[in-house]
């Protein structure tokens, strides 16, 4: 097992305020201790919130983020702060989900990344949004995201 270099991290181990806007959130990364190894890292945020850009009412989602690291791993506290920065941010479901996926891909340069945004109903219709950087790599064991179609999700 190798030690990860955590030098340069500014949020881990310190009191850090929640960013007011996703564009202001700092995503930090650490070196992947197993570069060149095909494996999946999964983050699940079952209580993700944002605001409807029209009504200002809260929207809720269950997010599942899977990625195959390249040279970098996302530091989990910075990811939590980034996701929390949407709490007072107005954007449609599609915008939030795809923005998160693209921002992570831009910062981490993963081999592959996908995000499933399983949004709870608004106006009686659940909206599920999916984004991937491309097809999953050959030979990758990729579990199902485990979120059933909406039937009173919970």
C-alpha cells in the first residue's frame, strides 16, 4: 500500500464554509495510489438538493457518481462541499446533473465517469438524468447504480 500525498489540500481537516455557488466551489484532488489499475470509485448522495430556477422551491435528488480514476482521485470533503453548494442554487435537473459530471471530468481527467441523477417528482413527474464521458472501458466490472425506477422512492 502506498501513501497518498495530501499536501496542498486546503479544506480537509479545517472548518470550511459551504460555497454559495457551484462555480465558486473548489474541487480538490489527490494522486491515485493505483494509476493504471481499472477500478471504479462510487459516491452516492441520496439527499442532494437544489432550487427550481423558476419557483425557488427545493428539488431533491439521489445522485450516484461512478468514475474510473486516472492520475487523480477527488478529495471527498471537497466533493461534499461542491454538492452542498447547489443547496441555494437555481437550476433545472438536467443542468445540475450534467454540470456536476462535466466539472468532475474536467478536474479529475478520469479514464471514465458517469453520473445518474434520480430526481424526486416535481409536478407528479420524476426526472432521471444520466451523463457519461463515453462508453465504459472494456473489462470494467461496473455494478448497477441500484436506484429503482420511481415507485415512491425512498
